[in-house]
C-alpha cells in the first residue's frame, strides 16, 4: 500500500502540529523550572544572610525527632484526605 502525496502531506502537517505542541510544552516547563530555581535561590540567599546552617541544624538529635514527627503528621493528613475523598466520591 503506497502512500499518496496527499497522505504524506497530511501526515507531515500532523507531525508539524505535534512538534509545535511539544516545543510549547518544553518552553512552559523551562519557564516553570526557571521560576522554581529563582525562588529557591532567593530563599537560600536569605537563609545564608541570616546565618542559618542547615547541615549543623539537622545534625542535632532534635532534628531527627522533628523529621519523624513531621513525617507522621503528613501520614495522618494524607490518610484523612484519602478518607474524605472516599466519603465525598
């Protein structure tokens, strides 16, 4: 089964549309990434300016307790959210 010139032109048009859509998506992702990096850099700047050293802070025994507590709270929150979705749905 040979493709006609019209079939090839239609397929090329579809592929060009897909490429354009993918390029648009890439541009959006790059913009989102740039915004995220800029926000992180600004936050880091202020923590460094205030003299907060996260390595020494997280090396303390209290930090492990805080991490475990937050992880447990996050688990409870997610379980409640899941239950709420089951009730509503």
